[in-house]
C-alpha cells in the first residue's frame, strides 16, 4: 500500500497548542502578522515566529510580504475544513471569566469559518435555503437547484463568476458549535461577501466573530425568513 509520508507532517501542525491556537485564529479568513497572532494566542512573538515557519514549510499556512511586514493566513479552504472538523470533536474550552463567556457566545452566534459564514446564523441561513428549495440535501453534499440559482442571482451574487473559481463550488461544512452543516465552498464565500457588502454583518477586531447589524436582522428576516436576535459582540 502506498503511504504519503507528508500526512503526518501536516497532521502534526495541529498537535502543538501554540500552533493550534494560531490556526484557530486564522479561521477568520484574514491575514495577520506574527506579532498579532502572538498577542491573540497569548504566546511570545519568538514562539509564534518559530511555529509559523514550521506551518509555512508544511504548506498549511501561506505568507505574503507587504512593505516591512509579513502576513500569514491559512493556505486553503481544505486546511480550514480540517481545523473546523477538529473543533467539532474537541472538548469545549472551560469558561473561566465573563469576557470568555461573552466571546464564546459571540463566536457561537455568528463567525467566519475561513471564508464563509458559520455559527448559529450560518446554519440558520443554510437551513433557510434548504426550506425554500434553493438547496437540496443529498446526504453527503448540497446541490444548488435552478430556483436557488435564480434566487441567489437576484440577491446580487454573480453566479457565473462563482462557478469559474478553481475550487469546490459548494459543500457541506460541519459546524463545530451547532453540530449541523453550513454552506461552504465558493458559493458560501460569495454569500458571505454579499452579506458584508450589504452591511448585514460586520467583522469584529481580534476575533472571527461577526456582528449581525440591525439592517442584517431585518434583511435576513425579509429575504431568507431567518428571525434573529442580536448577540453581544466581544469587547
């Protein structure tokens, strides 16, 4: 049997606590400097740089330079999917402070899963698309229906451009906090970008939690039939 020796190297990137912490932070889909990641992960800058070099070498993290700074991000949606799967089976973090409790509620309510919407809001939007017949659930995958194609085009998503992307068009992504799939892939990314453009959701600093705005609460109710209550954003 042929064995790929690089599997262990890639899997090992998530076995060290500092690396796992930074990979989880990078699920916000943004690029961060080593200093930013060190601060958010609660580790020394030298430690962050050491582990980032290892993750870049393993092709788990990508790095780009801009001026004097180097910015790090998760290499691909596939890497992000593995991290989200690991989070779904990991033991929950013990909440020890009011701040942790507030952050945990915000993350579970609405967050980015690399480049698409996750959390309770992401699952509810996906469920709404299934109920209205825009998506069909075929056990191991989602399928976009003709009605769904028209609905999302009317919503302002450039469907031909989404289909031209060299990546998975749409797939089920198991939500670690809801234990239910949300919409991933290029279509999930396009939907997230549209919601950000409409200012129905807003990114929050230093977290992958996103805030649903008052306009978003109204828009999601009127367009998708999703009734939400605003969750507090972390401070």
